[in-house]
C-alpha cells in the first residue's frame, strides 16, 4: 500500500487555517498541523491564546499539532526592514515579506523536517498548472483574495503549497466551520501588522523609531501645525493630523499629500479629491515575479495589464514597462489616488498574478500609452 502524502497545515488558530485542515483531512490526506509564533505575546498579538485555539482545533479534528517559534528570524528578516522603511518616511507592508521569508520560506523548511510533502495555508488564492508552468491566481472570493500579499513568493516555493480555500467564499468557510463544530467558527479575522497584532500604531512605532517633529504645511508653504514624525503618516491620510480646526478655510478636511524627508515637512491639502492626491505614473524597484518569465518580454517593451497599488483596490488598467536591475514603470490609464512609496504595486493579467515591486516614486505625467485589454 502506497503511503498517502503528508500535508503540514500552517495552523494560526483562526477559522481559515482550521477549515483548511478540515478540508484536507476530509479529502483523505494525512494531515498534521504546525503552529508558528513570530512575536512574543505582549497583550496585543495574543500568541498564547492563538496557540490554545490551535490546540482546541486539533483536538476537535483529531490531528497532531507541532509548534515552532520564529521570533528572532521574523525580527531579522521582516521587522528590521519594516523599521528601516519607516525611518525613511515610507509606508511599508510587512505581510508581503513575511510570506516570502517566513511562511513560505522558513516554515516550509521546518515542515519538510517534519516529513511533510506539502504545505497548506488558509490563504484565499489559487495555483494553476498551465501548460507545465505553475501560475498564481486570485482567490474566487473577490473580498478576500490575498494574491496581492503572495506576489513575491517564487514558483519553486509555491510548487508544494496547497490553498484549500482558493475556490471558497468566506461565508462558505464560516458555514463549514460551524457544521464541523470548530471552536473558532465565530472568531474574528486578524487585523493589524503581520503577527504583531492590532495595537495603537503610533505608540508601538515610537518604541523603535524616535519622534522627529517637523512642520505641517499647505501647498502655499503656510505653516498649519506640527507633526511628531513622518513615520506616523501615510499619503491620503485624514485622521490624526491635529489641524481639523483649520477646516473652516472653506476647503473641507485636510489630507496628507506629500512627505518631504529632506526638510521633514508634512504637506497637506483640503478635500478628498484634491488634484495633488492623484498620480498616473509610478516607478518601483526590487521587482519580483511569480515566474521569472511571467511577462516573457524584453526590457522596455510596454505590457498592457492591470495593477493594484494597494490591497483591496480594484484592478486598474495600466501599461507596465520593465527595465534592468528589477525596476518597472507603471502608467495608469486613469490617475490613482494616494499611491504610496513603500507599498507594493502588483500586476495582473485577468486573475493571474504576475508579480510586483516596491513603489519608490510617483508623478502626474502628460502621457498616455493606451488602455489595458
């Protein structure tokens, strides 16, 4: 008798990974679960509670549970980069690097040491074998699709990965959890920084990046107030500026339009749709492709596709140009609001995720390269 494949399920203690384990067990796989801790429990990340939930899930499903702590590795490979970006006044997204370095890097290596043939996670995404080439596609639930966060994971890392929820709606997942009497069927989805949890962001960041007060100015160089450090603000932000009392100037609420690192100035404008909030061009670096030949085109050849410059944004028609040294330019058919350096631009063709890069520069340019098809 041929032994069945052993699938190691990355079990966070939440409903998505729990249902992933349930589905794989019911499909006949040999399943064992692995709970990963990447941050010491300090009252916000609730790692101890998550582990107890993982234990209860495995007891209900009668599955073995392993545990591993990658706290030091997470701080070295993910959190240090997050802090470096914050010090530069940018707005990083650690979830992307966490997937690349930890979940589908260190965790997969540990799963193999346990004898695992496959690694499964609760991500809402799909892998598709197209003519012998593995592709990353969006999950079928448009509200939960997480391909944006997986764009930097290489094909060789995705080859042995299963996404049991890729063809499921979140509502279906909740129903499956309830039917199986899983103890986390009503547990709310995790939010906040990857593995660090939901917490007062400014207070948390101030423990690692010192305050650096500077002036808040409008486009006419008029001083409106003082900020505590550019790391606390992101483009398009409205809340927390401390200048709401000046809205009676007739232009409405204030929004962050620019962060000038050289002069340590926060530039604000009035109105959610102020023209300075919109850009139609960006330059991004450190490009990563799901397949190295994803686009299959030489340098400087325009590629018509779709892009997200932030998670949950609807796909935007654009033209991308690839350059050497892993740099890309993206020209949007329509100007986009609050494109933010430090975030990722991720490219798509239909449901297929091609890859993405870290946004460095944005501008409004008088140029049109045509619409995506």
